[in-house]
């Protein structure tokens, strides 16, 4: 009922803290080069790209860890899937995986993530068969840039996105919804979460995060799931056309994808059940 009304719900203390520490240790090894990154995509803050330091200082996110035997355990965890399958059914695919490492803001406010809808990035439907699981790896609050959501916004259609005109710069692929009204912005809710707390949310839910005003990193691990019965769509001529074009060159170089849909096929992995139309 809460999910249908608000587009999200939080389960406190869902995820095991020992498992979170294992993910943290593994992530640090990925950053230091001790572990091969393979097909993972490592993203850096726009203001830190030329920083010669190594390690996690400039790394904001590791995506596409579907082939990593440690991090992918998050996507397969029964505690998470017990909720996910209520939305996807028994045949479940992990379509997008992320370990987010929001760094201390360098003073430019570039650690912000503009308000957006995740469906903007996804070339498959129906939206109601897609859900995100996002787990805090440490306390997330307004100081370090916790998630911000607009309850009930998942009932709106997919809106137009683009890069916000921020003086401090915007990170690559951080598109945001254009021209949100003050009335809509006034409905924002900050999700203060402790390590292990997990939020599940709809792909049309408008959400984002503020800047990290602390001296510490704010980590979270997340997976977007979709029913294997979902289907791919053609995004040409839609509000998604721009982001598809922007991803095209990365997709060709990184995974040899021939189309935007092919790119997402290569990013996805069956978690449980059987393959169907989303393959």
C-alpha cells in the first residue's frame, strides 16, 4: 500500500553489516588496482579527473559489477529478493548494478546528483515490473548527501531530462529533470538511513541526492531489477533519445554493444528463475 501510494518504502536493518564490510573492503581493492576491474565502469567526480592520487579519493561510483563474484552477492541475497520478487515475479534479472562512493564535496557542489527518474535510462518496459534496491553502507543523512525523494511522483509519466546548469559542473551522465515547479520541490523528503537500511523504489520515482558536506565518503550499494518478462523498446524520438546517444560511444568501446538495447543486454544478468523476453 505504501509503495503504491509513495513509490518507495524503507526496511530498517535489512542487510547484514558483516556483508557490507566485505563489500567495502572489496571496493577499496578495486580502487587500488589489487583486483581487476574487468567489465566494470569506474566513474570519477568531474572536479577530480586530473587528480594524480590513487585509490578511492576521486572515484564516485563503480557500475556493472554483474561479473564480480563478491559484489554481485548483493543482488542475489535472499533478504533483498524476498521483496524484489513481489514486483518482478519469480523470473528476475539484475539490469543495473552500482556501488556509490559519494566523496567529500571539493567545494563545487559537484557531488550532488540532480533529481531524476531512473526509467529515463532504461530501454525496457513495463515500469511496474522494475524496482531498485538501495542499501546504505553507512549512515546517510543530510550532511553527507542522503537520498531525496518526492513521494507519489512515480504516478507521473517519464519527464524530459538534461544536464542542469550548475556553476560547479555536473558529473558525466548525471542528467536531471528540467523545470520542476516549486510546488513539486516543496514535497521533497530526505531519507535518513543507517547502515543496512534498504529502500525499494519505483523507476519513475523522482529522486536524487545532495552534496556531501562532510570529510568522509558516503557509500551505498544498489541493484535495479526487472522481470525477465519485460521487453525492450525503441527510444528513438522519445525523451530518452539523448541519453541513448550519449551512451553509444561508451557502449561500443566498453562492451562492444551494437545498439542501446544491446548495451543493456550486456549489462544484465539473470538472478533467479528463467530467461524470457528480456534477453
